[in-house]
C-alpha cells in the first residue's frame, strides 16, 4: 500500500513539473528541476512561482507567486478573502481597512501599516483587477496577498495542481506587478 502512495505522489510531482515547465516557457522564465520552481526577471522585477504539497488530508496544496519590488520601503499590507479565517484575523490584527468599493469591502479584509497611502494608491485600474480576481473564483480557492520587505506574495489553497492553474497563475502576474509598483513608489517617496 505504501508503494502505491509513493507511486501516486511521484506521478503527481511529474505532472506538476510539466505544468511549471509550461509556465516557465510561456513567460520566458527559468524552471529549476531540483526545486521545481519557476523564477526569473519579468517586467523588470524578480518573480518566483512555486507550489507546496498537501502532506495530509487537512493540509491543502498551495500555489504561490512572489514578485520582488525594485526597491523596498516600509509599506506592508495583507489582503484576505472574507471568511472565518479572515474574521478571526480581523479580531486578532485589529480594524479592517476599507477601500471605498462595496464589492471589495464586503469580500476582503485589508490590514496595512499605512492606510491613507494604500487607499490612495489603489487606483480604479488596480481595484478593477482585484474585482476580476474575485470574480474568477479566487475566493473559492482561499487566497491571500501580502506585501512585506518589498515582496508581494500571492498564495492560494486548492487541490492538486492542474493545467488550468498555469493560466490562472500567469494571469495573476500583472496585478501583482502593479502591487509591487505601489511598494516602489512608497520606497522612492521616502528616499
């Protein structure tokens, strides 16, 4: 029985590796066979795509996209889709920031160390991209976005990696690049 589970896990890893190779090829990035990560320079910023295994029945698979801003300022933020985790997060971390868009404010919880700046930086084009992300079913995947130390990190929880995930992760990149630009403007304003 252990052999069967090992074979299934190895098969899943080969499938995931194939999908990450497709992602690397589509974005002209590098695929690392050893770490099974996709990384490189995209739009002038370092990006990293990776996935973690769901080791147990209760641990979900995670897909992660990181975009490193060209300069890191002091701005931090986190965004979580509303739900029990977000409600607990709100109780733990304090008051939620609202962005002034009812659809987003009803669905998401923002925390930041600079609400005035972030609210001003979230221009309609960026809010529209967030609404597209929400409409695409990202909430069903339980997702979060955070900025810390100049790195914008998108993480979603879902089932085993599938071919459609390649396109979804690829489509997240412009939005994450825009969030990294917000961090860069914050850093540049303080230098």
